[in-house]
């Protein structure tokens, strides 16, 4: 790997000298957002091929700066990359795969020699494979993170890795959290006393591994716990919806999508009509907070004494969701460790910075057996 990386760097430096490139402190595309960078002096040696801190020029490509969890990851990544002393630039994909792909191709042409990619499109492996092929052709490593890519993509290039989570784990943990809460508070949650809990589920995005598993297991596992307690399974509020979830049509997992859905729902489904939604399951905290905002608009989930609270569960444990849980406005969330994600990614960046193999020094992490994928564990947060 040392020889490979040194050769790649020489190639990248040659390309950079032959063309006009942008400064790492400025965006390489008018569609990107400038971020703070950390620089250090370059030490050249004809005999020492170990990369110095200035050898790495890292492009970090986020699917959308607007995502609250991704913002937390970015804040932690900025700090940790700064501690490493590497030059880096953040790019906002604005939830547009074509834009992100253009940013990556431009960055490669501009001499970036490490790609860290939070890919936009997870509906097929094509986008990730295209980026991996481009990195391979340029002779530079690529680290994907957060949004799952296929094993085949990772295996297609020896200097490709993925840092994410066990997608199913969050769904299982959320389902268990919901089921146990409902068993303990069933009569309070069952507002109309019909012996079953009416729910709405906000999926976020179709064909996204995290969204798929959270949608499936949050309900399945909750139902198992309810069945063991002799209770009826969860009942989706709209019998005509055979999918039994609502998806953010923009694919952005946005709070606004949940607000819009809930406002429409609450105009028809209400406590006075005897068909009030009694449980909200959201695949991220942004949509959970959007649902809470709509509920507060009609007097629910205020956190005030005597106020009726519809249980709302999310995923990510962002700071604003934690505050709502502590204020009694939200019930629980599954913690997706933004700091742990950033720490794991920068461990791999540090390996390359020190001239080591990409997947060196990863014994302390949960690494898949047959592919270079590292899983950052989830946790439960209820205040």
C-alpha cells in the first residue's frame, strides 16, 4: 500500500503541476460550499515515500448539508481532520447525484488524492460504482460512509472502504423500544380505547437500506412484544395505504415533509373523531421533530403538565431531539453516533496519512468478515 499510495501521489502531483487547480480553501465548483481547511508545510524527499500531512488533499462529499445528522458528522469530521493536519475541502451534494458526481470528477482533476463520500443515490449501485471506478483509474483511495453501498462496489477496488452502521440494528432497537413503551403505557396511549394503537410511519426514502430496515423492524419487533403481552398489533391509521408508511418524496428525510403530512392527517384524524393517530414512528429525528411541530400546532406534545402527548420515536439522537425528549415532547430515539462515525473515518484517513494500508489499525472496530466495511454501533436514548 505504501508503494501504491506514493505512486498515486506522484501521479496526482504531476497532474496538478500540469493544470490550473483551485486552492484547497476554496470550492472547486460553484455548487459547493467552502469549508475550513487545515494546512501544513510540505516536506519533499527523494528517498522517503511516507506521506507527510501535506501530501493528503482530501475531498469530503456530503449528500446534503441540510441533513441535521450529517451536519453533526461534518462538525466532528472538520475537527478531527484538522487534528490530523491534512488539507481538506467539504462539498455539498444538495441531494443531487449528478451534482455530486461532477464535484468528485472535478476534485480528481484538481489533484485531490483521497475521496470521502456520503453518496446521494442509494437506489442502485451505479453511482457508487462510477465513483469507485473514477478513483481507481486515478489511483486514489475512496472511503464511502453513512449511506450503504453494495459489497460488490467495495470489493471492486482494493483501496475502497465503507464506514456506516448495521442498517437493521436501528430498526430492531427502535421496535424493541416502542414495544416495551407501549406495553407499559398501553391504556394511556390508546386514546379511543379500542384496544389497538393507531400509528403513522415516516420512511424517509425508498430503496435506502437504513430506511428499509427501520421501516420493517420498528413495526415487526414492536408487534412481537405486543403479542407476547396479549395486545393487538399496531394498526396503520389509513387502511387504504397498503405500504403502511409515508415517504419523503424528495428523498431528503425532511422535517417539512413530516409537517405537511401530519397537518393533512390531523385535519381528518382527531381525538374528537375517535380516530386520532396514537403513535408516530419516524426513521430520523428530523421527521420526528416535524411531526411534533404539527402536533404542537393543535395543542399536543407541549411538555406542559396536563398536555396530551402522542408518543414520537425517531433515529439519530441529534441535540434538538434530545432536548425535546428531556422536555417531555418526544418519547425516544435511537442514537446514531456522529462522533464515532467521524472518528472511524479519520482513523482510515490517518492510516493513509501515515503511509499504512487503508484498513490498518481497525481491530477495535466492528469490521465485516468478507469486505472492507466498518459498522459503528447504535444506542438507545430516552433522556
